[in-house]
C-alpha cells in the first residue's frame, strides 16, 4: 500500500521503484530473507496510523454531511447553520486529536483517548517540541527517501538510455508509413526491423542490469561500474550472469516479461486521477515479484564458479529470444491499443515506476 501510494506522487514515484530494486539487490547479495525487505515494521505502523485516522474521521464526516444536507433542504435556518459550525469546530478538534495521537506514538489507544490534560501540559514545554522535532527527523531518516529516489531515478534513466533509440526507430517507421510513397515502404520496414532488433537486444539485458546496478549501489565496491551508472550500461555484467546460469536466466526473464504483459490491459484507457492509487496497487503486485526473481537469479549465479555448457546457453538464448519477440509484438499492438499511443515504446512499466502518471 505504501509503495502504491508513493508511486502516484511526482518525484517520490522513483522511491517506489528504488525500494523494489533495493529488495532485489538484498536478495542478490545473499542476505537473509527477513532482512531483504527493510522498513516493513515502519510501513505497517504508517498504515495503521492511516487506518485509525480514517476511522476517527468517519463521525466528523457524518456530521459534515448532515450540515450540508440541512443547508440544501432548509437554507439559512438556525439548525443548518449550527450543524455546519459544529462540523467545522469538530474538524479542527479532530485534526489536533490526530496530530497529538501521532506525536505520542500513533498506537491504537492514542487515537481512542486523547488525554487532554497531558496535551495542555505538553504543548507548554519546550522539551516536548524539541523531542518532537528530533523524532520527526529520525522518522524521515528511516525512510531513506533520498537514497531510494536516487536509485529509482538512475534505474529509470538507464532504462530510457537503453530504450530511446529502438523506440524512436520503431515510431518513425510506424508513423511515417502512411505518408511516404509505396516505393519507400521498404526502407521504413527495414528501419522498423532494426528498431525491433535493438529493442530485443535491450530487453535481453535490461531487467538484469537494473538489479545489478542496485547491487553495485548497495555494495559500492565496483568503481568501474559506478562510473557507468553503477553498471547500468555494462552488458558484460548480464552476460556474465547468463553464462553461469543460462536456463535460470531465461526462465526468470521470461517470467519477468510475462508478469508485465497483463498490466498493459490496464493502460488501454486513461483512468481518472482519483483511481491512480488502485491502478498502482496492480502494478506493484505485478512488478515487485518480478524484480525479486531477478535478485534470486543474481544470487544463484554468484554461487556458480564455472560457466554452463555451450549447448545449454544456446537453448536458453533461443527460448529467451522467442519470449522477447512476443513481448515486442505486444509493444507494437500497444501503439494502437493503449491511450499513450507510441509513447508505450519508451514508457514501459516493467522498467519504470509502477504508474506512468507523467504521460498526459
């Protein structure tokens, strides 16, 4: 829920992607499973605070609705004016109640009983405000927003670098076809074929390279990779993984692409802004496990000391390439079926933040 909500907020959406890659990198590093998902307790606490905030707001919402209904039925009456004034006073009191409950720790009993005497005593003390400020900054530090946002942005930037030229060639061939002479159609078809081949080449490496980049950022040991977006542009990293575990490489990448395909159905028609959060939940549920699979692939390859036989590598490469061909075919169909049009070639949710809200 927290990742889905973050994915709908500008700039913070990159932190959502960064967290998924962080978990993938922790799995790849060989850490224990319970340590591969940092911040679970904190996220649960945030969700519980949000639920109690919503529950305590329901009575205020009911009184507010009664006030507006009375104004509509009997405008200008004393009863309608009294209900609206009462709703505003209670809303202010509710806001103070919720902030005070969160300041005390945000537990369920803090939302049920506000302890007004303690509240009046605390707000008059300087030590209370200093402690509250320290806890606030400690809370922000635990979120690691800057690091996760930076990681997600670097992963998105690397994906755009890989996808930009293939997407541009494909779009030129598709958009210019109706306007050129018949004798020039062959050149456009060749241009589209080159773009499709480059797209297939990018898709062979991109899922693995994003997790490799997150792993390098986590370990911060590879100075060469750090000079190239933490290894995001270094194909040798993905090739090294493929040579060790080719069948696992092909299987995990096929599952990665397969988990992303159903989500294109949700992008056929643009939805209202109010429903972005619901859409984001489906995207997180689809792509989070896919990125964890890539982390498991890197973890498995790190335990191998020898390359797999060449026959297994060729079999895995052919199967993997066939799956990529199916995925590229869906991208071609998406150009005509999705509301973003040709932008779907570049803004692929498999490699970007869960909800591409920036496409208007």
